[in-house]
């Protein structure tokens, strides 16, 4: 392989923190090779993809035609590939798949509009300057805030508006949808978007974070009065456990909210979640699917939790001024690239193996997931091309 100046810059960025020149240089080369592998896999697979990958089965993508909650990650991966390579074919694929999400801009039935429209439409606007992407993302944000419960000061996670099932349910994942609201507030000057984002983040901080820094997946409220019912779970082992991907969403989401608002309580929340997760990591640096599973630390892993956590820790290192978070992120990223890529199978359509979708109900165990692939690419670019990725995703 021929290494370019950007490879060496990436290695230097790693070395500047790790303080281990030999190991850092090796990681820099590994990161560049891994990102090149990701781009090569997308070039191979994308011509035959006409819908939205949801997870793999026998190493092949299976699809959700509406995009489900994951639809933004496929165009997002292509935007990141375009950012890295400058290859217009990636831009074409990104535009084609992002436009297929257009009907979802007015979807008020889910909380996942940030997942759908931030990696796809917001990044598209930042990379192209085309105002139609911005306007569509703002429209999606307008749909999202309709799910805000004034009494409990939270965004409802699941269920169509006006239906009783899950009406009082909030989940940790929603922290990742708040940045769509901060974007809309910035672009329109309307405070209503930011007000909802801040209120939901404050509620999540108050209700989800335990004294030791662990979190449940779910917290239930009385939807009519806003009164607490208590913690629960959908994807974690139990209401008292700590689902690792949810913890990673929290690290990333609270750090983002700190950057947008400079409210210290959000930075403190991100650090508390990060410290718990780092203490719970096994020596292989790949998160177990739930840190409090009875089989932990020997239960199945979730590489997607590791990729999300690596992104959040890289951001948190800058926000907090603590380089130890960057060192930890690089170790996780190094482990993902060394032990979780799909390089051993030529027929595999995804990039990152060893993902877990929902262990609790035995769905998607040891599979690849589009969000695992997306956040792996994002983490690699945060190291190798920090200025470019900062522009693309608004760091």
C-alpha cells in the first residue's frame, strides 16, 4: 500500500496523544488501511443497493424499505466516503439514497428523525451548500418537536402521537436526535428547537444517570402528569443494568449538547457516563452488549457501541481538555480495526462485524449494523482528517 501525507498526519495525530511513537505510527497506518477498506467495500456493494441496509444475515445486507430508524446511515457513509476521497460517485450514491428519505420529513410517529436526517441531509447541506437539504432537515426537526411532552419535559420515544402505548416512554437513544434540533435553531433563529433539545437533555441527565454513572435504556413517565414511573429497558438486560450502546449514545449526545450550549452540566454528564463505561471495558477494548449482563465480561460484544463510544470520547477529549479520553478512544478504535473488520470474508457486504442489535430478544447477534459502519468511518475521519470531518458534521 502507498501511504500519503494524510496517512502520516493521522499517525502523528494519534502519536501526539498516545506518547508511544512506534505504536501510534502503527495505529495510524491501521486507521488509514481500515478507512480505505471501508471505501473499497462501499464501492463494491453500493451499485446493487436500492434500499436501506438494516443488518446483515449470512454476511449480506437485509433491508428496510422505509429506512426504519437507520435510513440516514447509508447515505451518511457515502457522504463520509466522498469527503475522504473526493470521488463524485460516492456523492451520487449519497444524494440518491438521501432523497429516498424525503417522505420521512413529515413523519411524527418516531423520535429517530435525527438519526435519519443528520448524517444524510444536514451533512449534505454542509458539504454542498444546497439549501434544499437544509430546509428538509429543518422540516424534519419541526416534526420531531411535536413529540415533546410539556408535562414531563421529554421527547416521546415510541408510538404514534395520540396513541396510549408508550406515550410516557423516554429512551437514552434520543440524546442523539437532539442535534437536529440545535441545527434547526441555528439555521432559523427560532429558539423553540433549542429549548426542546435542552429540556430533554436536562430531563435525561436528571432521570437516567445513576450515582455511579451507569444508565438504564428507558425511563417511563405518566404521560398525562409528567410524574416519574421509573427506569425500564427494551434493549438492556434489565431496568437496573447498563446497555452499552445506550451508554455510548449518552456519551456522544451529552458531549454534543455541551458543545452547542456550553452548559457545564452536560459536560459533567458526558464525563460521568464515559468514566463508567471505560471502567467497565474488558482488556480487548470492545464493549460487551450490556455492562451488567450476568455473563459479562464474557457475554457477546457490540462493536457498534465501541464505534459510537470512540466518536464520543474523541469529542469529549476536546470538550473537557482531558487527553486521557482521546487515548481511550484510540485504543477502542485500534481494537475495532484489528479484531472486528470483515476482512476475512470476500462475500461480506458490511465493514464492521461483531455487532449486536438486540440481545435481550435474540435479534441480530454477531451481525453487522449500518450504524456500526457509519460511526467507525466517522471515528477514523476524526483522527485522520479532523478539519474535514468537523466541517461535515459540525464539530
